[in-house]
C-alpha cells in the first residue's frame, strides 16, 4: 500500500460553520478526505451528520468557511454548474428520495441517461445493479409499493450505478435487516475497491468494523476526534 501522503484530498473543509436560523448546527469543521478513502461520520442523532453531507454536495451552502471538492471551491461554482458537480456524487439520502412517479428501473436508468450513457447499454446495467441488491424482481414497481428497506436498497443501487467518484451515504443501513445491510455494505465496499471515495454517516458499529476505514467523530456540530479502524475479517461470511 502506498502512503496517504501520495493521495490528493478529494474533499477539503476549512473552518466550515453552518446554522439553521440561530441554531449552530456545525462549528469550525476543518478536515480532508483523500481520494479513494473510506470515511465514516459518526455521532449521535442531531450531531450534524446529514447537514455535513448536504454541504458536501452543495445542497446547502456553508454560513462560513470553505469547501473544495476535487480541487474546486464550491463557492466558485455558479448555480448552473451544480448539475455537473453533482454528477461526481452518488448520494444515498436518509429518506431515500426516490422519484415517486417512476418505477424502480426508471429511477436508476435516469442517472445513466443524465450522465450520457449509451441508451442501448442502460437496461443491462440497471438490471445488474438491481440484482446486486436483490431487487431485480421489482424493476417495474413504483417506490410507494416498496417497504422502507426495499426503497433503501434501490437508493443504494441508484447511488452506485453511475460509478461516481464520491459516494455519500446517510445511514444507509438504518432501516435494513441483517441480510440487506450486508448487501448494502458489500456494494459500498465494491465501489470503494473500484476507486470511489466513500463517505458514510452511520452509528452502526458492526458496519464500521466490517469495512474498516477512518472515523470522524462529530458531537454537537464539532469534530471531536479521528479514529482509524482496521477491517475486521468476518469468518462467518463465506
Ligand atoms: N432544516 C432545518 N431547520 C432547522 N434545524 C435543523 C434543520 N436540519 C437540521 N436541523 C438541526 O440541526 C442539527 C443537526 O441535524 P442533522 O444534520 O440532521 O443531524 P444528524 O444527521 O447527525 O442527526 C439538529 O439539532 C437538527 O434539529
Ligand atoms: Mg441525519
């Protein structure tokens, strides 16, 4: 393995603050996440995990401080440049955000269409990714007809299908049973192995031990500590 110093940061925060009205949600965050790093954002409910992810893909702008993604400062990107920026990201939202009027298949195909993939190749790719989350039999189903866990799996498939540079996952195993949670972890791990930078907000300790990586501990909007966790080899999963 090469040292971390060889890899450039793909995410860089410098003295970032964010507030909702008078409520200070994030305070003075400065850190870097390197290219092809696997990073976990941990902290209790209300710590600011979702807010931090929103700032990274520019759904919200920080009240103060600077964020750079892949070498570009977000403040330098005009509103019209946001779609191009967002194409770098695959995002798994805490509340999934699937498009309600579209089938599972269409929800995922749209990502590939927007990225300009050749139409003829899209169906195969969509079905392949649905198979990895055991949702291919629901290709024609509408999101409202799915359970929370099933929507979660579709959201994960959608986030990884376009092979984005950066994957942001907001509590991606929050609503899942053990088997589905493992399928999701495996998919995120596969994206990481392919070279993506993967940032996961979670308090699922089993998840972190299974994957290994760096933990950023958030508490009441402040970065409390960094921790490195070695991948724990799970001999029960054969
Ligand atoms: N849209 C909002 N308006 C007002 N307060 C918010 C909003 N979103 C989040 N907050 C508050 O900011 C804090 C951090 O929220 P959030 O980032 O969702 O935390 P987490 O994802 O770690 O649970 C919480 O106290 C929450 O109530
Ligand atoms: Mg949250």
